């Protein structure tokens, strides 16, 4: 076994995975460091066990349970979980003291004697299991018994993520989705080491989570989806159930009720003729209620920043969603409010006040990057995060919303629409998706500028009007996120079709080191090619992109 070093310390990368035999050629995201162990092969057999070292705690046991649940249906083997010394043929999971592995890294040793997976934290064990899954033959994903053989070529992997935030966003406001669909997507994304689920639950066309004391928001605001498709909402118990389900897959939920724009559903809930009490003062949109906007229009609604009722409603929403959400973040939207509806000053006042409201409820604010216009640099302002989504030229004004955020000390989540938006069409005449940020195939997701896919050099510094706005570097970047808006997406199958095979590219950009022999499009499409069979075996939809040499 050759020596293994971590990303960042890696002077000359070790053996390229493309040259390695066996399952390494299917691992996505590509591990930071992997070396083959020549002449060694692990075989999972009828007598193999999952061995959990003592002291692992409940989370480690759960990872072991999840691994067993994956291995049993396709192998037909019992795969018991044992707290015992490992025997040849076993898979051992153990927590170790290894600061270099951080909260999410893992070490995976596969030899003829067995598999040893170690990590400093249970999340690392979970991610190691996802890698082991991809090292095994694709038929491991079968839900019925297959003949095998269940072999893995000898390999030693030491893997840590580049960014701490690797997200998906799902819009359940434009088209309602029941919890079961979201849970499936959580499982599918967690397999690629995505660790954040940003749930967009309030927009013009719907408000999707029950708020105690404010039945209007869901009784009125949740009735519909776009095109008069059926609406719906989650009870708070259903939301908590999804939060817990995601947490079991080491995924943190961030709720988003978009404000002050994208609020037609809230406004209608209080300003419609049936509503009691009627609160016309919350409405600063250019529409006179009752107007249900069930089209894909954007940029026409706004809550009035001067209305005490606006703040009473928002306080209830922020307080309750914050209390139900264990993660550190609350996303308050902030996108697409035309100055013709709220002047710059009124918008800034709104954002400053909303950020304070979020802080008062113990969360860190995230908003779409327009919020960087507000006073996040004022003395005493809490740290906050801007989510960059522009599809404009990042070297030009297109990058300014993120530069302003950096200038004010905010962190940035990178979601450039033309490289991460999963609701964009995959070919020009696709019945699914919009195209305002482009028609985006795998290559557009992988290549952010030229053939580079480095978030940390995507937005360079820019001098404008004698002022130099800063570059957005890794020191500023919390991570990456692939949003999925749902104007045209109705079913879980639609969501899967849009997510695969593009989402794993964003996952790789978020996880894998930028400088690595296999961190490139050619290697990515080769590695993801074997996943089509895996997805089919799991009953998961995907787009058979012509850019991938499907096996
Ligand atoms: C723009 S991107 C929006 C959403 C739409 C999306 C459609 C952003 C922050 N706002 O309201 O759903 O385009 O792709």
C-alpha cells in the first residue's frame, strides 16, 4: 500500500482512479485520495458480518443498519451486525481519533482480509458507506437476490470534503410535493454526499407548512399549485419527520419562506375576501387582491415593510420554523423585488429587519444574493450568508452581488443558475424545465468557466467606478448548492429526471479537491456511466444524456 495524503497536502496526486481496476472507476464524487492495493480482492460472502467497534454510539449503529439494509436484499446474505472482533470477510466500522478526517472524512481500507471503514465522526462513516456502495458491483442496488460475486478490488481511500455545505434546494411551493417524494430525493442525494436540504416552502403560488395560530396561510395559501394543479401543505409533524429523516442521512434542513417578494400566497391569505381578518396593509404588490397568480410569473408581489401586520405574520413563521429546525440556518429569500414595487431603501430596511428577526430566533440568515445590498456590515450585525445565483458574466457585473456580500463580511453559497439550476432544460425541446439560464447538459454543470469547475476562482475581483470589489475565494465560500425550482416539475419522477446525471456533478464540485487527476468532465462522465444501471435497479428516473457513455 502506498502512502496516502490528504487534499491540500497533496503535492503530486497518487495513482489516478482511471488507471485503477474495479469499482474505483465508478466513485462519484471522486475521492480526495485513493490508491489501489494490487493483488488484493475483498469478497462479501454468506458469512460476512458488519462489525461495529464498541463505543460507536447510536449514530454508528444506525449507519451499520443502513449498510446492512443495502446489502441484504441483493446478496440474499444475512449480514448480521455484531459487536465483536472482525473475522476475515467482515466489514468493520469504527470511530477513531483522527483530526485530519474532520467531521465528514473517512478512511476505507479494502483488502482480501476484509473492509475497514474508519472516521472521526459518524457522518464520515456514512460517507464511507456511500463510497463502499459504489465500489461494489452495480447489482448491489438490486431489490431482489442476484448471484454476485460481490467483490471489491483492493483499495485504500482517505477522503475529506472540500466544502462544508453541499446542498440541494427543492421548491415545494410552485408545485406541492408530499413528504414521501422529498424523502426519496434525500436518499438519492445523500448517496452523493450532499449534506444540506434547502426546502423552499413559501412563494407566490403556495405556502406549504402549517403555522399555529395562522390557519389562513395554509387553508387559503396552500390550495393550489401552478396551472391550477393540486396544492397541499405539510403539518408541522410532517415537517419534523422530514427533518429527522434527513438528519438520519446526515443532511441538515434549511427552511425558506421567501420574503419580501414571492409572497402572493401570504398576501392572498390575508387580503382575500374570505379572509378574516382582512389585512390590506400587508400588500405592497402591484396586484389588487384577490388575484391568484398560478402562472410562472415572478417579481410582482411584496409584503409592506412598514406594516406591523407584516412583522406579526413573519414573526410567527420565523419563530415556529426556527423552533422546528435543529440546523443553524434560516433562509429568508430576498430575491426579485423590483424597485418599482419596493424602492432600494425600503428593500434594505426590510432585509435588515428580517435578518434581525432571524438572529433573534437563534438562526443564521441566508438569503439570495440580492440581500447583500443591505447593511450586513453595520456594527453588531450577525454573520450571514448570501446565495449567489446570477447567470450573468461572473467576471463582470454578474458577479457583483457576491462581491458585495464578501465586502460586507458575508459567506457565500455558490449556485450560479447556468451551472447548478436543476430546473433548466437538458435539451432544447425538453417538456420539462425552463431555459432562462440556458439549456444545460452535464458539461454545463461540470464546467463553470472554460474547462474549470472551481467555485473559488469563478468570481474575480472587479474595479468599477474607481472602487475595487473583492474576489470571491474559498475563504468566503461556504459551499455549493443545486436548486430545483418546480414551475414545470410535477412528480417525483420529474424531479429525478432533472437531477440525474447532473446533480452528482455539483456534488463532486462540492466534495472533491479541485486539483486532482480525475476531477474533470471526461473522468466524471466515465465514472457516472455505471450509475445508470444502479438508478434503474433502484427504480430511480434519470435523463439518459448523450454526453454520458452509459454502460
Ligand atoms: C428565478 S433564482 C427565481 C425563482 C424561479 C426561477 C426559475 C431565484 C432566486 N428566483 O423564483 O422559480 O427563477 O428558474
